[in-house]
């Protein structure tokens, strides 16, 4: 019933089966089926179902108080000796660029401090990794900052702010970025990703109509398409990409520059977890070394206001 309990926690947090499913990668019907199984197993109803909302009843509220503790206790089964300092396992989610740049140095530093602890790296896209941290399936994750307010149970730390540039074929290096984005074929950073949503918001804010030709999520692949003359793209100047491919040139956006924030999300309740806290410290230190991340511009940004 652990899977059902995790889904139950998501429903309690997001208020509807559809909302929970959108955050944990399940359909509304799958969430509903899991909740029916959980209620049948427990022998009592957990929700007062009114319209599309799923409001916890008294039994549901009691169950929620215990569910998070049960999930945490189960996770500790994979950490033999973790309580007396011998070791354990930390699950760390990360987008592709973090795997290549931030985490190698951070993990090396962590292992020197606590060699008995194991690290399980979880690859994925930001939205899925955020859901795993939210469901306590991962201890922390390095992701792109979401365009919405995080639940109060989660903590965010900005590590790097990467400036967006207009990447164009080298033959177009004399034109301005705005002229290029308005006249050339546009290779769009996937709008389903957090970074791609930033590009979409930027274009609408600037009232720029583009000639959509290709849409993709992998930054290396987009840069290679630009280098082959397939069009132009708005991309973050990311250390995960390294140098731009031959045949492509980056145009600075000047005063119109916007940033992709890469940061660390973790559950606030794990702040007292000594090993997790030390790994967070190692990741933060790795992000602050400009010599290790030559293309990533570190920049402190004001906290975002929570949506109302």
C-alpha cells in the first residue's frame, strides 16, 4: 500500500484527483482506483467527495498525519546503520546538465566526508523530479526552478542563473538577435519543460511572432540543429552544453536578457538529516566555484512571490 499512500498524500496536497495525477504522472482514473484500493484496505473512507474536489474527512486527516512518517520509516530500511553513523543511501534527482557539471564535484566531496554513504542518482526532467521529491521518493533534486509556487513542505535554493541567448548559424552573426528571431525558422525549446515555458513567456511579453519549425527538449540537440542551419533558438548559456558547436554563434540579448534558474529542491522536514544536509552543502559549494562552471553566471535573484 505504499504506492497508494504516496498518491493519497498527493491528493491531500493538491485537492483533486486530477491535480494530484498531474504532479505524479498518473491519470485521474488511476488516482481514483488507487484511492479506492486504499480505502478498501483500511476499511474506511478518507474523503468527502464533493464535485471535483476531494476533501479529507476526519479519518483522512488522521491517516495523513501518519502517512508521511510511514513513508519515511520505509525509506530508512534501505539505510542500514544510517542512524549510528555507519552509512546509508541518499536518492538525488538531477536534470542532465547537473549530472555533467554540478554533481561530480559535489559527490566526490561528499564521499570524502562520509565514505560509507551511497548515492543513487535519479535522472529525469524537472517536473518529474520535483514530484519525486514531493512524494518523498527522492531526498533532493537539482532542477530548473518551477514557474509556480512550491508546497510549503519543500525548500528551494537557487544555485546558478544561466542567461538565455539567441543561438544562430554562424553565417548570421552580423544581424541583431531580434531581427533573427523574427525572420528565421525557430527551433523552440520544448514548452512542456520549465525552461521552454520561460521562452514562451518571453516571446509573448515581447510580442514577437516566430516561424516555428522544430520543437525539442534536449539542449545539445537544439544547438546542433542551429549549427546545421536549421534555424535559430533561444537557449540558456549552460555549462552543461560546454562550448557552442562549430557553425553556431550566440547573440547576447542585452537589456532583454532573462535567466534560467538551476536550483536544489528538498523536503524541509529533512533539514535535520545530517548526511542529506552535508550533501546539500557540497552541492552548493560546487555551484559557487566559477572556475568549475565557466559558462554559468552565478547570480542572486530575489525570491518569487507565492501565487495567490
